[in-house]
C-alpha cells in the first residue's frame, strides 16, 4: 500500500503544531518560516502563524496572515478554529488595554460556529465558542458547548478542569467534584494541583467560588 507523502507545507504545519502544543512557540515559528504561501495547503500553517504572531505582539502581521489564510481556505475547520483563537486573544488584549473588544467576541463565535459546522469534532473551536459565550453571559449555551466537547473527550484533563471550575462557580457546585477529582488525578504540575485542591476544598466545605475572568481561564487547549 502506497503511503501518502506530506508536502513541505504539511510537514511544516505538523511540526509547528506539535511544538506549539508543548509551549515551544519559538520552535513553532521556525518551522513556519519557509512556506509556499501561494499553495492551497498553506492555509493551515498560515492560520497557526496568525496565532503565533499575535502572541508575539506582531498584530499587523497577524492580521495580514489571517487575510491570506481565509482567502486560501475559508472552508477549512482547522483554519477557522485558529482564527477564532486569534480573535479571542485579540479580545483579551483589548481587555488588558482597557479598550472595547466586544466585536471580537462576535468574530470568535462566527469563526468557531462555522468550524463546528464543518467539523463537529473540533475541540479547539468548541473551546473558543465556549469562552465567547461565557464572556457574553450566555452560561446555558456555554455549558452545552462544553458538554459537547466533554462527550468527545471525557479523559481530557484540561476539559475536566474547565468543566469543574465552571460547575464550581454555579448554583450547584457539588456537580463539579467528579471533574475536579479527575483533573487532580491527571495533573502533575504543582501549581495546577494546588489550584484544583483549593477548588475541591471550597466545594466540599460549601465556600463560594468566585468566577474567574474568562481571559485567565484554565481551560488549556482542548486538543
């Protein structure tokens, strides 16, 4: 059986995506430096470059790359999920600088909703749709979005933590305990374990859990 050969752009995206997932953004950017930007398969690596450039505060470069990516593949769920990530980051950046970024939330929802129409299994799109809904105050819709993600990957540590925190902040915090206990059991990061343990104690003792700002959400990357 012949094996499919990856194009240079596909190889670059695969390597960059793996590096980014383990917080090696400088390595990810190196993999993306030599793209054939006119090829159809450049859309995914370009969309990842959008996120990375925005993280490096290169906002104009990110915007131009987003235009290139969407022009090449407006019907690619991975591209759209990455652009929803970019718009979420842009919203959070506006919050930090005290400017009105609410229009960004509409863009997050638009990109993420279309990504999910194309690929209902996109956890990244569900994450950013959830965050936008949460920030806009639509907690029932946010919960439905998060529950859909959980049904896809119930053993995802970051997702269990996000579900646990969300429910801990709700009117029925006891429902958070199974999720928080799983997140604690799967975490090996001391700072994260301390946070989860504190949430478990608060829920178990009936202490109110204040709502964390969405831009500092411990949702991780549901992927």
